[in-house]
């Protein structure tokens, strides 16, 4: 039982530590995609 609770605590603290880092990465990737111009595809004739 102690090993299971220790494992859950490890997962909990890793989420707590890495959540702000992941949210920053997501924000940066969104900003990059917004700056890229979308090229329209020409319709095939």
C-alpha cells in the first residue's frame, strides 16, 4: 500500500511541477502558428 501511495504522490508532484512548463510550450506553439501565413490551395481544374 505504501508503494502505491508513493507512486501516486510522484505522479501528482510531476503534474504540479510540469503543468506550468507545458502550458508555456502550448502558448508559444499557438503564437507560432498564428504568425504563419496560411497559403490557400488553388482549386484543381
